[in-house]
C-alpha cells in the first residue's frame, strides 16, 4: 500500500500538541512550538490528528497514488 504524506502548515500551527497526543503512531514531534511530522512513514491515514487540530493546519495526502495505480493496471 502507498503511504501518506503528512504536511503541517506552520503559519497555522499553534503548537498545542493535540496532534502529537492523538496520533497512534507517533508521527509528530513538537519542535520550537510547531508540530513537525518527523515519522511520516508511520502514518496510516487515520485522520485522528486532523480531527483534533483546531486550526486546520494538517493535510494528509496519499503518497504515490499515481505510481500505485500505474503498477496496478500494468499487472492486469
Ligand atoms: S494539533 Fe494542529 S495546531 Fe496543534 S500542534 Fe498539531 S498541527 Fe499544530
Ligand atoms: S493520520 Fe493518523 S497516523 Fe497519520 S499522522 Fe494523523 S493521527 Fe497519525
């Protein structure tokens, strides 16, 4: 399965650490009062962080969707 790309808009992030607490896979660290997705490869796309973030600073997008589907269709 393709993983997920985790993006934090630092202009919106207020460093509340709700994403850090909510994430089951410890994707985030709080560095200089901003959330930093230091462990993106562990993201499973559950969106718990997005639900908790009061400033809508987090975006989760599937990684390599195009590559994934290209491989899929080549096989069939
Ligand atoms: S929940 Fe949102 S505002 Fe709070 S630290 Fe995480 S990204 Fe920043
Ligand atoms: S979507 Fe889930 S696994 Fe991914 S960073 Fe957010 S809380 Fe963690």
